[in-house]
C-alpha cells in the first residue's frame, strides 16, 4: 500500500505527473474521474484527458462516492483526479466531505493510490463570497489530511514536481 498526493495550481502538470507515476508501477491501472461534463467545454476537457490516458487505464467515473470506489477498487494503482472537484461535487450536492472514510479506504488499499488535488489557498481570501471561503477552507483541510497519510507528496509548479515529503 502506498498513498501519493500531487497538488498544485491550475495547469501546473498535476495530471500528467500522476499518470507518469502510475505508469511506472507494474500491474493494472485505473483512473477515477471526479469531473462531470456539465457543459461543452468540460466535455472537451474530459475527452482530452481520456485521450491522454489511452488504453492503459480502466476509467471509473464517480463524482460523489469516492471512498466506496477506493475501497472496492482492485487495481495495482489507482489515480484519483481530482480531490477538489470531488469536494465541489459534494458541496453542490449538499453532502458532507467524508475525509476519514477516504483516508481509511486509501490506507487499506492493496495497491498504490495517487491523489491529484488543486492548491486553492495560495490566492486572495474571497471576502465577498461565503461559499468560496468555505470551499477554500475545506479544500485546505482535505489536502492536509491526505498529505498526512501520504508517503509521497509533490507540489507541481510550471510542470515541474517539487517533492515535499
């Protein structure tokens, strides 16, 4: 069992690096996509990411039930992209973020679990929007908790991985 967390800003190379890490692990691979095609632009992004993965990964689309998927997955490596989209999906669905359940599932996984997440706390505090502040705070907590259980933590900047742990 191994847990890896890869974070960074938008278009920092997080997903590409996660796929590289996953491809370096022998065995079966799965990719859990938390994004939903809510409009044409998002559908195009999903299509691009799917093409980038090719046939090397079994794709599992799950916007909400991430702890269950991680618990039930039977792969040597599982890439989850991404935690902040999952959190956003939960918030808009009026559901609580099950961080502890996700931690337990990841730590119990027989394979390697690679989480991709966005760092959203480095910008300005969104003073005019309570929902944005709540999301930023919850994302920071989620990222801290997953980083605490991860054996490897990377921060992506300009397409370059900085190993933090």
